[in-house]
C-alpha cells in the first residue's frame, strides 16, 4: 500500500473520502478484533495500517435507523427515522402502499456537508432500506440503491465510476454500502469448506444441509456461512481497493451498520434487541499520510455519530449544526483513549397485528461502567460491562439506585423530544419486492 495523501498540516489539499459500510457485520467476526478464523485478511491490513477502535457502537440494530444516524450525526429518536421496511409485517398482498420514515430535509447529511466542503459526492447502496424515498440521496451528485445484488455486482458498478472519479478536478466523497453478509446467507467457496474444517461443532453432513434459519435452535452452519460471506466480501474489497486507487490520497472510514445475533440471547438475526452482539460494530480509519498514523488501537466508546464530526475536522469544514457526535481525530493522531461519555441506542419494533401501531420501543444507555436497557413495556435490564460482557446477569434489582438514575435519563430523553420534525413518504411495494423483503428476513 502506497502513501499518497498530504497530511492536513502539510498543506490545504483535501483527500478523497470513502465511507465503507458493511451491513450486518459483527465486530468480533473480524480477525483484527480477535476472531480465530481468518475471515478478513484485507480488512485487517487496513485496520493495522490505520486506527482501529476497540469499542464502537451503532445507535440501532436496524439498517435504516443506524444509517440515517450515521448520515446525520443524530440519534434515531432525534431524527425520526426509527423503522426499516419490516414495518409491513402483515403485507402479504400483491402490492401495497405504505408510509415510511425518511431523513428530514432540515437535517444536513454527510453528503450535503461534503458538498459544502467542495466535494463531488457519490453514493451506492445494496440495501432497499437505504433509498431515495427515505431521503438518503440528499447531497449526492450520484446515488443508486440496489436490492442485495451482491458484493461482486456492487463492486462492478463502483468500478464503473472509476474513470469519472479519476478525472475529477475536485476531491470526491464516495459512500459504498455492501449488503453481504446479510441473510440470506450463502456458502461462499472455498472459504465455507475451509471454515467447516476448522470447527469442531460442524460435520460435513451438517454443512451439506439446507441453510434454514430457525430462531428456536442454534445452527453453527449458519455461522460458518456468515463467516464465508465476510471472507468473500473481503476478497472483493481487496480488488476494488486496487482498481479504484483507494490507497492514494484517500481517507477511508470502515464501519458496520449493526451486528447480528447468533442465539446469544435466544434469537438469530437483528432488529429484535439492543444487546452488544447487535449494536457493537467494527470501526477503523485508514489514511497513511492523511494524518492517520498506522498501528493505532483506540480504546474508549465511539459512536457511528462520530464519523461526521471526524471527517469535518479533517477536511476543514464545520459539522452540521445539530450534529451530536464528537470528532475522534485527535485520538487517532495521539493514540489516547476517547473521553468518557454516555451513548444511546434506540429500537422501535412494529406490531405484527396492528398496522400503524408501535408494538415496542427500546432505549439503550451506555456508560463506561454500565449498559442499561429500558422498554416501553416497563422492562429494565442493567449490566456491568466489565464483569458481564455477554450481558447475562441483570442487575436492575440488585442495583436499584443505579437503575433509577438510568430510568430518569431515558425519561429525560423522551421528554426532550426530537431535533427535527419527523417526515414520511409513501412507497408502493410490488409482489417481487415483498418476496425480496421476506428473503431478507424483514417479513415473516
């Protein structure tokens, strides 16, 4: 990897900025975060050559809320984007029109900020929940959404932009959102067989069976398929990185939008809770010569909301006026631990029986010591983050004073209201899209 990006203190040159979002990617399934199977050799190289954050969190466990938060530096309960297309649980008809959340026009997005900084902006997402109808196109000169066509196809589209990107006089901002390794999982060879051979809990006979997602019964074969998808994407990214010349004059930010549960709390998939396996995500920044020293490992809690302020500081522009995140640029430069603070997470689940009614709302509050979960049904869970990283022992009754303080925090958030007026847009889904959403697990 070459070094070809002028550091900001060496001159006014602005690097190209690439935001790479990998859907449904758990932090602990990457080798750089300690996973024993080699799922991510290329991503590990980038992380080792840049700054890796050991404890980064998404503000939700669904794509639309987490990505809207990433793109606005505001929490879902502040910007009003709280649902995915899973809100159509009962819509089994040939076509249906529904109202979906969208990013408010008033909220300045990352792409709009980059335009303000003099950048040309390009966006390419492989998830139906990151669409123009939901406001994600705001600020992009080029924006395209696909419906899980896969890493190779998305890479080909991105590669097709290469000549245009290289011919620009202005710097560019490129947002790439890959869907792999989201369900439906696929056996990506040769890595699927390789990972099967490395595990003691999967036999070749098990591996040959149909990949069925049964929430009631753990299935390690699904995990192997998930791992093989990560490895497949990693290989695709290695080639794309070279083809687009992203090792030259480029600041690259890599994040997961949320994680995936594999029965740690009795379920599989995502969007059902706010446990760490669903909201703790990988985050690292690569940009040698752009002010990002190699080999940095940054402790302390980071948030996806911090991406906008960090990029803003590097390119020399003010972040959006209502941005809630903090720049971690100085931490990357110095290697110091991030300052302690409180982070939040938010999840709304739609009723499967009553269209138009909210069935469940969850709040998560994280401090350096505790994780607190509070539901609209009155359920409360308190976990000691250091002593109980698996979040198995509920301390809400043993530590009633702490629980009471966190409950006040949640009530204060709810009382404060939103930063923007929530907006929605009508979307008509045809039978093919409904079937696609079923395959993705958004409709039962």
